[in-house]
C-alpha cells in the first residue's frame, strides 16, 4: 500500500471524514497529534484542521490547502539575558527542567582559609591543602605563581556542607580586574595563579566517579594549561559509569582560562563536563586542537545527566567548539543552559590544521537552550563547514539505544557568521534509529557566509524528524543547488518555516523557491510535503523567482540582492531596509527574518564577554 505523503490534498475537496483517515494512516501523526475539526469557517468552504501537538500545548490551525491560519500567534516572551523559566516551552520545544544557581559567594565561606589571604606558593602546599580541606574551606593560590605537577591532581570527596573554593589570591582579595559576569582573557593572567600539567596526556584536574565522589568544588580565577601535548581534557570530570548516583556533581569553573597553543602544545580538549550540576561561567577556553587532527573540543559532554550551565565563555577549538555525544554513553545528556557564549575558530588555522568540523554539535541530548551566542568561522576541512549540527546518532559499532536520541533543542537570539554552510539538522545516523524531535530556531541569523556553495539541510536519516521549527530566521545560503534541502525516508509530524528571510539558488529549476530535495528529486513545497505530514510555510520573504508551486502567504522578488535587503549588511546592521521589497511582508506586517534589534541587544557583550551583571 502506498504511504500517504501529505496532509494537504490538492486537486480534490477534503471532507470531515477525510481527516481522521489521513492522520490515522501515519504512525507519526498518531503519536504526535490529536485532531479537531473546527468547521467550514474559511471562505469557499475549505476544511479547517487544528493540529494540537501533544508535546507543545499549542494549537496550530491550517486549511485544507496547508495554509497556516494562526502562524503568528505563538511567541516566547523570554528575555535573552538568562531570565528564562525552567520547565516551560518555546514554540513547542521544552526548555531545561532545572536552572542552576551559580552565584559567586566567597563571603559565605565560613571555614578555614588554606594559604592565608596572601596565598600559598608551592605545589606541595597545594597538595596538602587539597588533602586537608573540608567543605566550607577556601584554598588560596598566590597570583603570579605557577603550580606544576607531573601527575594529575585527583580531586577527592570531602565531608561537610557548602563549597570548597580554589582561588587565586588577587580574586580572593578582590584585586582582580574581572567581577562576576565579566569573562577573563589573556590580559588577566597577571592576576591569576597558573596551574599546569607537565606530563603528556595528564589532566591538570581529574574528578573521578564512585560511591564516594567529589562534589561542591569551585575553581576561581585560575590559569590552567600544560607544557605537553594532551590527548584528553585538561579539566576532566568523569561520568563514565552506569550508576548516575556515583557521578561527580557541583563542579564549577568561574573566570578561569583553560588553553593550549596549537602547533606548539596541542591540547585536544579543554573540559570534559560529564557531571551533574556542573558549570563554566565567564571562562576563556581556547586554542584546542589535536596534534593528529582528531576531533578536538573546548567543552565536550557525553555521560552528563545534567543539569549543566555554560554561560559567557569563549570556546575555541578546531573540530567542534562544543559537542554533546561522540562516543558510547550510559545516558542521554540533558538540561543544558548554553548562553552568551562566543564560539570561534582562528581564521589563521585555515589551510594549516585539518579536522575542522563545526561550531556547535549535538549527537544526542535533551533540552538544550542556546541563547545570545555568536558563532564565528567554519570552513570545509573535516566536514562541509556548518555552523550548527543537530542529529541523533551513536558511533558506528556502538549499537542502538534510547540514550542516543536528540530532542528539545532551542536556539534563540543567535548570530552565526563566516560559515561555509549554515546548519545541518539530520535524522538518525550510524547505528542509531532514534528520531530527532523538536528543534527550534527562533530569531537566529546566518549571515556573512563564505564564498561557494552553501545550503541548509533538514534530512531524515533512519528515523523521521518531528517538530522542526524555523521562526524569524535570516538564512543566507548560496550556490548551485537548493538552499534548504528537505528529504529522507519516512514522514515527520510537522515542519514550520515562518517569517524567515531566505534566498534561492541558481540552478535551472530554482523557481521552486528555496526548497528542494534530491532523493526523490522534488522541488519547492513538494519536497516538504513528501517528508512531513503537516507543514506551515508562510510569511517568508525569499530572494528568488519563486514561481513554481508557489505557497500562499509568502513573498519573493529579484528586485535586489539578498544582502541589499538589509540596512547595512557590510557594517553588520541586519535589519530590513526601509523601502525594500521585503519590508513588512511577514505575518501581521512585521519584517521577515530575525529581529536585529532584539538579537543585537541579546549579544551586546557576547564577543567581549564584559556583561555588567552576573548571570
């Protein structure tokens, strides 16, 4: 029996009796939606279908031709400075269930001060303090001094309540230049104690799992580095155990530098954050690259049960600046707040180092909130140069499992620049058969793309993807093929592309608009209808001759270039220019694409990291 490819049946009338039958033939639709008939209330007697995603709690209404009737009513009112509410939703995707409080509170430490306020000066003193400290204590390392060790510093479990602070003396005495909320840089090293690994493949700090495991250690104002190549993480929180209760917890980095020197001292990974309730705030985690061009990251997670918080950090690495997944895992990482971070690759690495992949990737994980971030530079090397990759995958040979699933990934108020491809949202690959569910991009810009072909990909793998939403996205692509490729086996429950600014390609059949697929070869809305049961594609402005299969409610033009739609593209003002054909053509007379006023405010200090308050 041929499968039904679309919910909206063109070329014949739809009746009330059709709707349960249409939805009922699709397992994806059965699992994702209930259906309600609101009556023949549209002119011409078109059938109104209200699809209520069970995961969203929000009603989307469409007529029998697939036209959204209320596409503009769903908005988040969250402030992009970290003022979000755990357990709520944005456009149907779930935010993290927990929000970590990482407030700096040195004054609340009532225990012993090891090293006095002046700080200790030798590694032997540091070792003794780590052995003797209990929770509530402070270990002070003298700023300007270096603490070398050839074996890893294994941080133990401690009795008591409260935190143990390990802090540089200038930070302890409030002589440092950077208050909480202000990211440190190389200019702050003079106010820091330097903690070094002086042996190959030896972490500066290690936190082991076990029935007795470290908890409530906070590291403040440290310069963490190495003299030797490292294949593992310099700051290594180990959660590779099936027993979640044995995982290290409440381990925090606050205004620390963790760095390598590519080509001289190659550090594959800055932080392995496989703990519970762990965080990095206001940190400079840069220069990470593997000597053999294997995958390298500034921060990686794989076994972390969460919650995690990574806020106001600079993350720089050759392969993936940040990654969730990448090897076999005992659990699905979950509940990650990822905000106000600058993810960049050094342009000087191009043509020198291999293994360049992307800026941000999740292979498996749940409930990630990415907000107020800037992602800069990615080019073709180890992969095709996408800024963002979202998929469900295990590694080949690992096998399938529920932990190798990705769901509820939200990007809001994010700027991506200087990429080769904007994003790849991919279904299950390698050994995984888990679907990708609920990926939302809201108020996201992909601009200043590199020369050459550039396309965005929404591609089912071994399982369909469900609840994919692009809302107010500015998407600069280009080249000789479709700009948003939507294809794959099976049908997902819903794809929403609303109020976006897009550009078409330059293939002979680019009049299908920005959308198309190669397997099967389809252009325009037909490609989307083939791979999704339900869709809303409306309010978009596309710089193309979108003449074939034109979708109602969208605008296309070739009156100006994509860049000329904006106020000052070269100068970084990406609002829609007054008098331009795209001005006011989105839902309710609003401008298509990301609201640059909101985004520019959200990322105001993301690159320099100097926010006026603690997050």
